[in-house]
């Protein structure tokens, strides 16, 4: 799957050369909710996992470049609200950078792309007491921070319910080609569109 993401990323970068000649079509900021790997993250000592509506707030922003008529290239950055892990001594922050190709059809936008999802986990050290099956054991906690990075495949659909406002549902696929390791996170967001902030022209969409 990594090779697919790299090929897709390369194609999008090549296409972006045409996007610069056409100029910026839109810029936007938004708020949303992020669900990380529903059903895959253990939430307690009994082995329960997170649900499909385990939502975490996040902010996003992006730029859209028009490539050709109804085709666009979109670069986006997102940051999930920092918080703690299952253990309150561990802090976690997730952020991602995305590059997507988009097809615009009336009030709808269909996206397919790739990106990098990064999660930073930090701890001040100490020990954590966990159940080992017959009793408890003290495990050392890491002292410092580490960042995990994953190439992801993204796909989403966006709807403009107002000329300057839209809502979007998007999936972030990890290990898409693997039947065993394939996992999905998703986002639901609302965005406000400013149009081309580097020009006096405004983005206009049909209702």
C-alpha cells in the first residue's frame, strides 16, 4: 500500500504544476470531529474498544488550486485536539497533512488522495500498574516523546449547503492493501470558504 500512496502522491504533485498556472481557487478553515480507528483502540482493562462515534474535536485548513475546469488539487492540514491516552500520565496529539485530487459536480466535491498521519505521544516517566492475569505488575513509563508516522489513503465527499459553507465526510485508510492490518479512521467537518484570498474575486458555486 505504501507504493500505491507514493505513486498517487507523485501524480498529484505532477498535476500541481498546472494548478499553479491556474492559481488559487479557494481557501478554507473548518472544525470537525475525528474518530481514530473505531473498534481497534482498547479503552479499558476489560478489553473494551472505542466505538464508531468516539469523536475528538479537530481544526483544519486548506487551499484549493484549480487544475482544469471542474478538477482541482487540494492541500490540507489538520490538528486533533491534544489529550491524554488511556493513562492520564500519557499525552497524545494527532495531526495530518493531506494532498487530494477533487472533482467538482454542482454542489458536490468528490476527493481522493494521500497524506501523512502523525501521532505524538509523550510521558514524564514513572511507572504504571497493570493487571498481568494473576495479579499486577509495575511497568516503566517512557520519559520523553515519540512520533509515529503513517502513509494514508483518503477519500471523501463534500457538500456545499451554502455558497461559502460546506460539510464533508472523509475516510483515512491505513494499510489499505492488507486484509489483516487494514484500518479506517474518519472525519466529519464543517468549513467556511473564503475564496481566493490573494485576489478580489470570490468563489462562486451553483446551488
